[in-house]
C-alpha cells in the first residue's frame, strides 16, 4: 500500500544536529521517534512560488510511514501523508524487519 495524502498538518520535528535528519515528530502532546528515513527529495528548483523551496522526507515510525515536508521559506514542518503500520507490506517493510532483527 502507498502513503495516503491527507490535508497538511503542521507538526514539530526534532532533528539531528549534524545532518538535519528528523529524529522525532511531535503531534500536540504525543512524540513519535523516527526509526528510519527511507527517502529524501529536495524540491529546490521546481516549486510553487507561494510555497517556496522544500525538502520532502519519507520517515518510518512505530505507528507507520509519514510523508514529512520541511518548508524552507517559512521554516515549518508539515505532514502531508501517512501509511498506518497495519497496512500491507510496503517499501518500508524491509527496513522494519532489519530494525526488529537488530534489536
């Protein structure tokens, strides 16, 4: 199954000091640790003028995969899509298995 688009939801994200990768996503009072970053896409050349450049991350958490976007112009993090953990095997499924084996 693929990530389902949702209406954009502003969130707070804790990032790594050295490489800028997301480490945790905070929804109001809940904080989800990021287990893995599965994809990164920089939209620095092709973007809407109203939004500005942005970087898109696909991250894996214990509750599922999230399409997480950092908008550089206004410095906000947005969740644009999600795939719940109980859905059929996805591209992140292999990463999930590797993390389970490592633990």
